[in-house]
C-alpha cells in the first residue's frame, strides 16, 4: 500500500521501444561486455565466447574473465564487493528507508546510464555524412534504455512505500523492471501477451518477476496491468500513466550525457519510436539544457519506426495535431518489427509535439532496411544493435541520401541486442 511521503522525488534527467534484445539466428557476434561507473572511465570487462586466435590460425572459445593483471583485478573485486554490499542493504527491509534508498541510489548510479557515445567514422566515409555519433544504450545492465526508467520508478516506488510494481511488456521493459525490483526485493508483475514467446521471458522469471499471461495484444496487457495497479495499490510503471513525468525525466539523462560529450546540442537526434516516451524524454532534456543556457540550440528530433505500423509516424506524416490510433486489424507483427509496432502510442501526443516543436521529421523503415543497417553497424563499427532500433539510422541515412544534410553533428540512439 502506498504511503504518503513529502520528500521530493530523486532527480532524474525514455526506449522507447519495448523490445526484446535477444539475439536471433540471423546475426551472431562474439562479444566483449564492458561496464563503466558513472563519471568514471573505469571499465569492468568480461568475455563471453571471446575469440582468441590460436597458433594455427584457428580460434579458441572460452568464458574466462579477462584479467589484464593482478593489480587491475584487485580494484575490480573491491568494486564488486562494495556493490553487492549496497544491494544487500537495499534489499534489507529491517533497514531504515533512508539507508535503503541511499544504497539503491548507489547501485543505480553505478550501473545505469553513462552509455557510450561513439563516432561512426567508417559509416561517415561510406555515406559522406560528417560527424555521425551513435548513442549505444546496450551498455545498460539489461542492454536497453529501459533500465533508466525501470530503476527510476522502482526507487520512486520504494520511497513512496509501495511493496510491488507492475508493467506490461514484450521483452526489454519487463527484464529491466524485474532487475530493478530484484535490487530492493520488491515484487514485480509483468503482463505479457499470450502470443509472445521471446527469449527474454526466461530472464524475467530468473530475476524473480511473476509473469502474467494476457489474452490479446500488447495494448490489452497494458490495460490489465493498469487495472491490477489501481485495484491493489501496486505501483504502475506503464507508459502513459501517472508516472510518465518521471519516465520522461529519466530519459532526459540521455540528453545530458550527449551534452557532456559534445558540449552543445547536435543538429539532429534520431530515435526509434513505439510509445514515443524515449523521443519525448530526450527532447525535454534538451529543452531543460537550453533554458539553463547550456546549449546554443535545440536539436531536430527524427522519429523512426516500422513501415506503416506506428501511430506517431503516421500522424506526423499526415500533419495531424494529435496522435491518432491505427486500425488494430491491419497491424502485422514480425520478429524484426515487434519492438516498434502498435496501434496505440501511449505517449504519442507528447512525442508528436516534440517532433513539431523541434522542426523534426518522422519516417519508417522496412524489416529489410532494419536488418541491413544492423549488419552495417556490426561490420563497420563493431556494434551489435537490435535491428528494430536501427530504424533510426536507416531513416537518417536515407534522409541524407535524398537531401544531403549540412556538415554538423548527428546522433542516432541505438539499443543493444542480447
């Protein structure tokens, strides 16, 4: 049950696409996973199926942790020990609320955000577009930007006295919320459409969340999750609900991180959209920076989604003032476009206004284009990105091919693939 608490919500500065970052069989990549603590260049590196050339030109595979030397291993071990200590405090219901919140914030600050912003020089050369930067959200604990809002909301739920949290999801968001809830030992209920069978379901259950199968589509699952929250006073983490302002604020951190690297706003930020929360949150973040005099301009926001299957993109292209729902019977889901498609975008109006206010643009990409650009990123820049998120890169490059963009700085937001 919720309890009144007058303390202000912890400031946070939205993936939108609720997507399953599981790796499909079309593209597989040996990966090295690194994690950096916020405000630090320190990396903790772990190998997973890392290829190491052997003497005869073959390759050896292993899962042995990559240790550079003993001196480097000791600080990493100490860091992990301290982090586990904070997790234990956050889970301990016998501790005071202040102690648990402080410990949870330590885990949040150490594990979530500060994702890499890398310049895609090889793609620049191939397409003749200067200063293209990739904001890769795959560095978050579960591989997507959803960790940002999941941790922000679990912290808010803990502060306000909730004992459980619920959300509807088809993959990423469910995994992110399950992880965040596990840090504080909070019950997590994830409503999933009965027809969905993505690889992240096992991960959600392994993290201790309770999966509730919902007949019908994603929108029906959201309704059931919202009803559960209202009926039993469970924290509602769904998009378009009472906690949307906190979600937008959390996604606004992406804007701050881009500013930290570029020291000004880029000309364009291209974002994959489904519900529209990520795009809207990033734009609001830049608006705050502009009001504070930190940046000299606002970026143009580009929204990208699956061809003909997103209300935000369709409404923008038709010049509508509000986001209009699509016909549910005409939505066709594929393993590639699933993270992006919906007939109702819960934060569609906010995202549509962000596109209009920024003098931005919105366009669609086919499954084939998304796969092509995922392969391009892997081959040219070494990034294993979720194909659905690559709609943002496809739309930007196609816009440049049709009407060359002027020399400036351009940012594409990408989700990692697990």
